[in-house]
C-alpha cells in the first residue's frame, strides 16, 4: 500500500492541504501491487482533488466538516478506487430489454437495435437524457469514469449537429460529477463525415488538450470504429489520422461472433489480421470483447502494446463468447473491464460484471481472483484510456474512490472483505462515491441530481415510441 508522511513532499509533489478525509476503513484496496489482507485506515484527498495519503487512521471520525476538511465515515467499509467502465454505449440505456433482442445472432440484434433508434428519433435531447440516466446508474454502482463508445450518428445530421450530441453527453457528465470519455465511433458511417465529426467534437470538447483530455480531467475524447464488420479500411484510416493529429486514443471492437464471420466473408481474413494491416494494433489502441482469439493472435496483441477490454455482461448472456482473460494477462496484455450497452447487457453495474467475469473465467482457463477483476475494473481500464492517474489510490492519483459498506447481512460470514465485494452481494450500491475529491454519492444517494427525476425524464421522452 502506498503511503506518505505528514509533511514535505508527497510522491514528488508539494504537499497540499487536505480537502477530504475518508476515515476508519476496514480495508483499503489501493490497486495493482497491493497484497491480500489490505490494512484499513484513512484516505486523504487534497484540496486539488488528488490523493495525498493512504495509511493508518489519524484519529476518530468527526463526521461532516472538521476544521474546514470534510470527513466521510468509512467504519465497517472497504474503500476502493473509483471504478472505470472501459466500454459502454450510454445511448443504449434508453433501449433495454427490447422484445426480440435476447439470445439472437448478432446480425439480427444489430438490425433490431437500428430500427429502435430510428423510431426514437435520435437527437441531442435523447442522447443527453440517456447519458444522464446511464451515468447516474454508473455513479450509483461505484463507477466514476465511463468510456462511452457512441455509435449512433444518423446520416442526416450535420457535423455541427453531431457536436451537439457529444455536448449533450458531456453536459450530463458535468452535471452529475462523473468523468466521461466520449468515443466518436462509427458503425457504417460515411468515412469522411465520421472523421470531420470526430475532429469537430474534439475541438469543441477538449480543444488542443494533451491526450484529448480536458484540463480538469473530467472529459476526454477518443475515436473508434465499431469494428471491421461495419467499417472499412478508409474509416479506420481517416479516424486514425484524426487521432494522430489531435493525440487521441483509439478504440474498437473485435472477435465477437459477427465480427469474425463478417471478416472471413468479406476479406477472407480474421479481424485482428485486418486491424494489424490497417495500423490499428498499437499502444494507443484498445480492443473490446476478444471472445474468439487464438494463441497466435494473443501473442500479436501483446507484441503490439494494444490493450483489451472484457465485457462479459454483454457477451455471456447473448451467447457471443467469453474472452480468455487469464491468457491475455499471462501474455502481458493490459485488460480493462466494461459493461457494454443496455441493448445487450441491460445494466451498467461494473462490479456485478466483474463478479460475472470471475465466475465464468474458469470455463476458458484459469479462475481469476476477485482482486484481479477489481484491478481490471480500475487500473486496467484506466491504463487502456491513457489515464494512469485513475483506478488507483496512491499519492498523486486522482481522488476518485468508492466506500463500500460490508457490515450488513449480505456480507456476514465473509472472511475476506475485499474479495467479498465480488463474491457476495451482487449488485451492491456503494455508501459513498467521490470524484476528484468531490462527494457525488452520499449514503447511497446522488448528491448532484434526483435519481427519480432522471428516470422520469428519459421515460417521458420514450413514451409513445412505437414498439
């Protein structure tokens, strides 16, 4: 566990005044490298929103504000870094459990979802309402950063109107206090239009900020074709050029059921062969799903420096496969965790999906541990986004954290409270969530908005949409 003294410099940075102290945790999971049997204690976040110290408790919990420093009581709780959802489709929050979309081939599923989007009339209002609901759900399940691979950009929209859609999603994140990575995706879009839109969105949301990350760290822009099943070489090339020019991360999906079949039918080759040829196996690229990969493909991914994202909450119930995460990790590949969207998963609860990933891992290799999946849902996801300050609790990292109450009956009898976060109580809600030192969930409730109002707003917009 990382720790720092009370004075001088911390992690090479001047010590800042504390702004928030999380007191008296039963255990604190700091991230990769921490050992089992993590000690408890305090997490101190500076007024600048960065972690100052993680270590033994400095005194009793005062509660509320003490000497200008806010204190959160973590008695009977496990503290973890804020979770990072590396692969979501927030827009699909408006399209959960649609009739006919469960247990079907992906080709059929894609058509059903596209028809639902057309009926709903995609515009900035709907994108904003869906993002607001999806991000609220994320915060209420301990996710502080969401990578939103947005793939729904109607061809009738102008470049300026696509910027409006992106602004709506970013505005929802700013309102709620979440971090958002807006991935300007493409799913068969005109290649030049997609590239022009991606460039305009980056200019509007982050300007020339390094890494495509806004100065406050709350909004990031990336690019990402849906996959070789929907987008050709020109789309990958043009979006890659935008990314290179603006320093953006690149993300795509590969080696799910439809992706492998489509690549073989159209090109006589497998998806990763094409991504490699098109320049999309590189350290700035993250590939989601990877359900069907050979040992040679895993070695190629590892050699390229590309990272991976596991999305079991989508792939398992839809019958699309299980990524061999243990083999990916053994090859040295960074693996993050994502929920994918409501059109296939129906939920945005990353901790629940980490539990599922742990439970099904033995079907395709070694049984993964709870700590491995917690780290994938934190540091693994963050590293794939080029955000090493996220997904960890150590001096200098972002002050994003979750306080999980493990004192109730659902955790009674649990010998290892950190592992118990996954093994016990699926779908648990955190007691508190902090983003950049700011409390955004307190005592299980949103601080920044009313949960019921958010749900009603999306329901009103969807009312009357034909089934």
